[in-house]
C-alpha cells in the first residue's frame, strides 16, 4: 500500500487528560480543548474518548466545530466557543446548544437580544491583547453581564510555556482583580497554566496541546505515530545527487529509499536537514529536499532487509522534535497533518 499510516492512540490521549486532571485539586474541573478538528486528529473520535474519560466541558474555536462535536457527543456536554457570538452565528449556536464566550459589548448585546436566556460565558483580556473585554469595558458591562448569569469567565495566558516569565504573574493578578467575588466559575489555564501551579487553576482548566502529547507537558505520552511506506530503493555512487536542486551529494556508496509522503501531507520542507525516519531503533536521515508527495531517505546503515515502512512520528521523534527541526511549534505540526493518510485509532 502506498498510503502513509497515521495511528492515533486514544488511550494515550485519555491518559494525558487524566494526568493533567490529577494536577489540580478535586474542586477544579478539567475541560478539554478540541478545536481545529481535535488538533488535526479527528474531533469526533477525540471528543468521544475524552468524554468517556470524564471531560464534561469542551472548547472549540468556532460554531461549526461545535456543531460537529455536538453531533458526536449528544446533548449533555457543555461546548464553549472561543470566538463568541459573531454575526450570522445565532442559528447555529441555538441549533447546537453552544455556549459562546462573549468577547465584546457588541457580542454581549447581540447574544442577549437574539438568544435571551441562552447560555454564554465571557472572555476577558488580562494582558494578551488578542480576544476578550479589556478591564475598562468589563467594568462598564460587568453588572449587565452578571445579570444574565454567565456560565464561565475566562482569560488566556500569553507566556505560560515560560514559567519564569513575569507576564504570568501580571495576568494572574489582573484576572483576579477582574473576577474577585463575582460568584461565577473562572478559567485562566490551558496546559501551560496547569503546570504553573494551583494558583493558576481557578475553577476550570482547559488543557489543549498537552492532551495530544505536546510541549510544555513533558510527561505526556505521545499520541500520534506516522509510518511512511517505501515505494522504491536505489543504489547511488559517490558524487551522485538526490532530489530537487541537487542539494544532497553521496559521499559513499549509498542506498536511498523513496517514501510516499511530503509537504502536501503537512511534512514541512524546512525540517529536512535535521529529520530522520526510523526503522525500529535505527535512525535514517532524510536526504535532499522534501517534495510534495515524496521524501528520500538514506537507509545504507540498515543491517536487516528493507522494511515496508519507515516511522516519522514516534516515541523518539515526537511532534515537538519535528517542530524544532522545522523552526515551528508542535501545534503546527499536528494541525497540518494532511487528509491523505490512512488513519487508524488505538483504544
């Protein structure tokens, strides 16, 4: 078979959720962020696995994602929408029973006028300057919003993956100042915030990247494995080149394997010089440029016969290793994984 195989370990996913859940006290609810199609892994299967593990509050980016999740999970879980209530979203929010996290006075007015009595939350800007009501806006709207019984008040940390960054303490103080004594559940921490310690946990945490095996949750179990089939092998002699631009030149008699995957499948060209494919424990370097559908790999040092596949993502070369190789972050590696892979789920 010439299609690469993407294996998603749902047991690892739920194990990561339980570990992050156990990092908080019993009074703190642990939700789950499943936006971007469950970080590229399939929101239906990811959502069902997390719900079975105990997650009852989910977070998505936009209402369309919320609808897909609602269809998978049924009516019980709370599904929060980070983008809030935008023009044209009213029918979808109502149909899917979504809880928009309102980010502005315009969204608050739109929501209470279009869907009176419908659940909502509020997002506050504690210093990131991305989404949410700023302190002055919140001061003006707080009593109006509280009169409508919001289900959650949240904010988002800008530098949680840097534990010593002064922005963390600044945002915590700002968030506490804006929410103290309101009697509404509050949420400040995603994965990085959970790892900062109990003072950041508030009432609800919302882990995302850590569920999927990514930094900064170093104890996470890898969730994604990717095996690429070898289409062809060839012998090259010293001085011969491989791939576009003649960027790799053989320095010894070499065996080159061509595997079926490339940047059309989310494998970034920039990672080529530092990336390996694995045959068991043997690391085989990528040689030449990664092209749209094909990658060339030096398998000269394999002692055994040529395998059917080589592994790109595994326990050794994780999403964060590939991200470092490409000069990006693990989020981008995960969410860029293409649709051509043959996907299978382990649970």
